[in-house]
C-alpha cells in the first residue's frame, strides 16, 4: 500500500486492466491486438442471427400489427400484396413523399428535398391493419 498526500491508495486503482495497453505502448512495446468477436458456432445460433437480420414480414392473415423500424430491421416484406393493391390501401403519415420503385423491386419514398427518407403509415387489407413507423423500404411479393 502506497501513500499519496497522507492517504493510502492501491496501485491497482491507478492501473486498471483497460489502461494496461496504453502503458505498455508507452514503454515501447506494442499494444495487444483488440479481441474480435467470434462468429456464432452453432447452426441454431446462425439461424437466429439470420432471423434478426431478415426483413419484417406481414400479410393480412397475420391480423393487426404494429411494426416499428429500427436499424437492421427497417425493411418490411409484404408477400401477399401487389403494387396496385398496395397503392390503393397505403396511407402515409407524410403526404409530401413520392414513391420510388428501385430496379430490384424495392419501394422507397423520396422526401421534398429529393433524398430517400424513412416513412411511417398504415395499410388496411382484408380487415387487418398494419401500422409501421421508421421504415426505409417495402418489398412486395
């Protein structure tokens, strides 16, 4: 135990495990490489990861739903709906948005500034209502 200004303190409080690479580099030794996350090893874990990254999916048979968009989950797949049917039932929260159909069939919306924007809205089909917020893309079929 050392003393500083008459008060005992522990050296371990001064040099934590996180500060050690900084100290070692100042001594002329290279800092250890950062530890990288290992990929998930089991097939079940890999399948769970694919489900997390997969776009949200909704059809009228699923009933009423509320789907919030978030990073990595901002694409909504509508397998049982065609483009004409979607345009007939889609109600966007911001009426100033214009629809843009990508070459790969993804539907995005362009804001008044001419840039792609996240959109929110609802659609009602066969008595089931889907409310979505913060989506970046719709996929049909």
